[in-house]
């Protein structure tokens, strides 16, 4: 369960600030009041973005020391990680059962 959401305030495709807010509408309103009518708020709770990173093509981009952009990877929630691990465990269990069943024949 998410109690608070984290939003990146974006202006001219650049993360200007990171803030905690109750909802998108309020975050977007604050962003526009702060940076102008072209500013937007983007929910980034699961993205480890930073001030100065870029936002375009509906993705966050980190600027490396050499000036190249790399995609900021999504970090799954604990619940999502449990589901991923369960799925992986099922695949491994089936593969091992097939190997053991095949070895006994």
C-alpha cells in the first residue's frame, strides 16, 4: 500500500524538483504554479530519478558523466517482487520435476 506518492516536477524535459504529494492533481497544480503553465508533474515513486535528470518519451533518463542518457529503470514494489519470485519458483519447480522425471525413465 502506498501512503504517499512521489512526483517529479518537469519543466523543459528536465526534472526540476522531487516532491511528496497526496495526488496527481495537486502535484501538477503545484508544478505549474512553480515553473509555469508548461510544467507537469510525473509520478516517480518507483523510479530513482534525480533533479537534473531528463524526462521525455514517457521515460526518465539519467545523464551520465559523458553526457549520454540512460533509461532510469523501474524498481518493482515488494508485492511485485513477490509475484516475480513466485513465478520464477514455479518455473524452476517444473523444470526440476521434468529433469527428475526424465532421469527416472
